[in-house]
C-alpha cells in the first residue's frame, strides 16, 4: 500500500509509462472525455513524465478534433482491474496535424495502423455494417505509396495532465488522493 503522495505520484508515472509502451497494460486503453460529455476508449501511444503529457492518435476529421482544437479541457480515466486502481486525470488537450511531432507519430506507426486513415471519416453513415475502409484495404496492409492520402487525415491528440485523482479499492479500506501533477502537491480525501 502506498503511504505518501510522492509515492503515489511516482507510481502513477510508472504506470502511465508502462501503459504507453506495453499493449497488455491495463492503462494502455483509457477512456478520454471531451467537454461535450462524449467519451471514448483510445490507445495511449506515448507518455512524457517531465510534462505529464499523453499522446493519442486520432482521425483529424473526428468531432473530438474540432471540439478540442488548439486547447480545451480533457478528462482521461484509467482503470486497472487487477490492481483495483482508478486514476482520473484532468488536463488541457490540443490537436496537432502538420507539426514535427505529428510527423514523427505518423512515421512510428505501422502501415496496418495507418490504413485506418484511408477510410471514411468517423461517423459517416452507411447502409450496411462497415469498417469504413476502401474494399481493397480490408485485411490488407497498404504500401507506403498507397498511404500517402491518409496522412492528411491523421492527427495527434496531446493532453497535458494537470491533476490526478487516485482511488485505490481495498477490503481493508479504500484510499483516495488528489495530486497537482506539476507541483507534486496533493491531499488525501475520503473515498
């Protein structure tokens, strides 16, 4: 059991780093919420501990990109069932499309992952169940040349975390703490 706010802050950073680098981590696929109360599961692609910054990949045509734009409040909820740990984060999000960071994120993605950005825009209506992908790319990995048009639909969602609400469930008694991630200051709260 973690006994200090500093230990909790360090533990959260380690868990977020693992979530970004290990697809089997419980923190790899958090729920991301925008100010319109819309929430969706997203894959955590990177975590920068110095700036407490998360990176996700998204379709630039998605409604969340318009909602977040150059800066908006974003909530991120992580849950580790095995550890019985919930981490609710709040921060400021922004979308990057034509920046060196977005270019690097695109380059580190596989062609199989990049093909998602060849399809119809998120929310496009269809008469039948669809992946939205062009038929020639269903289950097929496109070439670099075939993916060129997809790059304009790719964006990085960055979230600079400001606060975290750490909630640990235990039969001996739940524990809860709230931490300002930049300063490291925090407080214990009744669960």
